[in-house]
C-alpha cells in the first residue's frame, strides 16, 4: 500500500515536471525569436553642442538603424523641461 502511494506520487511529480519542461521550452523558444526581432533596432541620440546652456537652442538628433515610423519618437516627456520645436 505504501509502495503504491509512493509510486503514484513519483509518477505525478514526473508528469508535472514533464508538463513544466514542455512549457518552459515553448516559452524560451518564443522568447528567442521575439527578442531577436525587437533587438535589431538601435537608437543613437546626440546634441549639436555640448554644453548647452539654459535658454540656448540646440538640436537633438535621434537616428535609428532600422525603419521606424515618424511618430515612433515620443517627445512628450521632453515638454516638462524643454520647448520642443518641429520634429522631422
């Protein structure tokens, strides 16, 4: 009786482990393909003068090494501390 309970417990643990490993493999495989797709875009940002003094104008240039839409750069966070002109 005790041996049957132990065997049943071990079988249950093995089934749970197999199920967990199957999902872990699926998650890792999806993550590898997904991260590779999103990891290809690099953004380089620079300013045309350093230092830029308070009250002076300067250009902030952001260049992506991949095709991105013109609206992909969200400048709203800059509005707190800067006057943002036209972007292109």
